[in-house]
């Protein structure tokens, strides 16, 4: 825990008890616990939002693919015709 040993923790707790008193210490502990819980929840929400927004690395752009009944576009027509043997050959 942040490089603090048991002796340091006991010293901090005794000083907090002397400064804030036995009535305020539970309230401070509750508010600190609530703040830590809210921070953890916000962090988890942020991480899940980031994971959902990441694109799938295997996803491809399907706008350039043809289906069986599509006519080739003008730019692809030349490529398709160049693969066919010429009539005179």
C-alpha cells in the first residue's frame, strides 16, 4: 500500500483520530469510500466505452466487392477484359 508499513499506517490513523475526533472519523471514511467507488465505476465505464469504440481488426471495407449480379464498374471493366484472351490469339 504505497510503500507504507503497519507502523506508519497506525501513526496516520492515530493522528487522524486526534485531529478529527471519534465522531467525524466514520463520516470521513464513508465519504472517502464513496469517492473511491465512484472513481472506480467511472473508470470501468470509460474502459468499456473505449473497448466498444475500437474497430475490429478483421473487419474489412466491403464497398469495393461485387456480388454475383453486379456489373463491373468502368474502372474494373478494363481489368476484367485484360484478363480474357483476345479473339485473334
